[in-house]
């Protein structure tokens, strides 16, 4: 597999394992939408079925639907069904392959699956499709779920700004060393933190390097238990110079949305900056919690 395929599939499996139990705990029903399901011969869609089929909450009167949309998705019916049976899925999992292009069929398939106002996660891997998904398609997902999460894998050079306008208030993007982009949008700060944690775990497992798409120097981070925090340190100080002051919560969110780093990395860097006297905290003592104000003055 290519580096982007390895990272993306590992990330998908990890995030599904995190997202689905929370979604089913939040409500009795949830929907997972897998676009471009026939890409990579359907291997990612099959992996998703196996993850969802293993969820213990499906045996507790919960319902989870997986909608798999792709030009040749009809040919995956047998494979996805076999994966579901082999994994011993409870009756609460419904796998719905839908033939046709993702652009043309995804919104219709979501309505048919009853995805309106239930927890919804959509995964659209367009790296082999030639063109990224339209903003209209992504916005249809964002407006359907309550809450909605969207994970996109995009070809190199795809403009990111349009995807920041689809109706999801928290959007982050990272660049894999091979140039492809991973974009995640959500309305949940908790889900954003979970995504970044799973992304770093997937990249470390795959031996991949990650970078910020907007970095003019195209720096890449070696993902490890002790990563280089210098780029984050510079970014946080630049943010403070621009804003004058910000709370720890605001700076952690900035790290999540505007850098490749995790919220925990931001806390580590802020603690070091405070200890070095580079920044000032108010109040001066106590836990470095979310409402503590940080400034460079």
C-alpha cells in the first residue's frame, strides 16, 4: 500500500473504534457513511464493516447503519456481507451498499438511511478519484448529522478554504509526506481531540511524517512519543503576539485546528513557556487549566 493508504486506513479504523461507541451512547441510532467505497478494491470499506461489527453496544438495543456509496458498490455486496457475518455482528448493524458516484448518490443515500439529526460520521477518500468531493456534497453531510463528523482524504494541491465553510465550526487539516491532505471537520471539541490523537497514533504506526498544509517552509514532523515542539512553540507565540492574550482553552483549540499538533502538545509547550518566563499567566498560581489567561506581556 502507498503511505497515504496505510495512514488513512489505520486512521479510519482507529477513529471508528473511538467514534462509534460514543455515538451509540449518545443516541439509540447512528450512521456511518463511506464514500468512494469501491476505491482500493473496497478494502477500506471492508475494514470499516469489521470494526463496526465488533462493537459490543450493538447488542444493547442500539442501531448502526453503514452506507457504502461507490460507482461499483453493488459488486461489494457479497464481500461486505461476508465481513459482517464473519465478524459475528449483532442484528443492530445494517450495511447498505449503494451503487453510483459518491457525488450523485451520497446525499440521497443518507436520507434513505435516516441520517437526519442522528450522530453521523462520513469518510470520503478521494485520493484515487481524480477530483476532490464538492463542497456541496460535504455540506450535505454536515447539515444532516447531529452531530456530524467528516473525514476527507484529498489529492495533493486541493484548496482547503472551501471546506472550512461547510457548516462545521472546527476544521483541521494535515499534510502527509507524500502530499495528500487529511481534513477533519466537526462541531465537537472532544471529537477533534480524539481525531488528532488517533491521527498521531496512525502516523506513528505507519512511520509517516505530517505537516501543516499552509506552512511556507513545508516542514514535516516526525511523529514520535517525544516530537519536536519548536514549530508549535513559534506558532503559539505568534498567536499570542497577534491576540495579546488568550486562554489555555483557546490556545489548545488553536493548536488542534491550525497546526498539526494535539491539544496535549499545546499544554506541554505552554507549561514550558510559563516556566521559562517567556509568557505570563493569570492567575499566577494553580493548575494550568482552561480558563487561565496567557500573554506575552
